[in-house]
């Protein structure tokens, strides 16, 4: 095997190894990014729950203040004061449902981001693996071409030797 053939073989092998390492790295980066997005989804769920808790606590304090104010004025909890308390309760529930909805949407976005990251990582890894196999095929093709060139050179050399002898 000539020096060129050896260099071609080593080059194609190194290209294969490099592309396979890149494929593994692309997959690892995608998995890391997906894990980060999933962790962020968990944090968003906690944040949503904490916001709901804070909202309900504030609402309970408001309801207590309303009951106290109505009782201190000597008004019974019926009619307008009762409607005010009911409105406070229902408005709190509407706000809590908005928080839940927004939290769910944010979580779904993060979960989709994680899935997309994994899909992109798989696609990148597949691309690198294809390039790795291409490196091997290119090396085999180069080897074949070098072999043909060497055969042609040998035939030409034999022809010139015969011409000189004749």
C-alpha cells in the first residue's frame, strides 16, 4: 500500500471517528437541553401552585376584613354584604383558574421544548452518523481510485519497457 493509500485510509477512519463522536455529542447536548426544559416545567408548576396559594390567602384575608367591617357596622351578612362576599369568592376562583391555565400553558410549552430538543438531537446525530459512513465510503472510493491509478501506471510502465526493448 502506498503512502497516499495509507493516508486516505487513515483520513477516512479519522473522519468516521470524528463524526461518530459528534453524533454522540449532539445527542448528549439535546438530552441535557431537554432535561433542563423538563426541570423548568416542574418549576413553573410550583410557581403556579404558589401563586394560587398566595391569591387564596389574600382572598381569605379580604373576606375576613369584609365580614369584620360588616359585623362592626351592625349589618347582618345578607343582601349586599353577602353578595360582596360571594363576588370576592367567585372572583378569586376566576383568578385562580387563570393562574392554573397560564401555568399549564407554560408547562406544556416547556414539555414541547424538551421533545423538540430531543428530536433535533436525534436528527443531528443521524446526520453526523450519515457523514461518518460517508467518510468510510469516500475512503473506500479513494482506495479503489488509487488502486486503478497504480494499475494504470503499472500498465504504462510495462508498455514503455516493451517499446524500449523492441
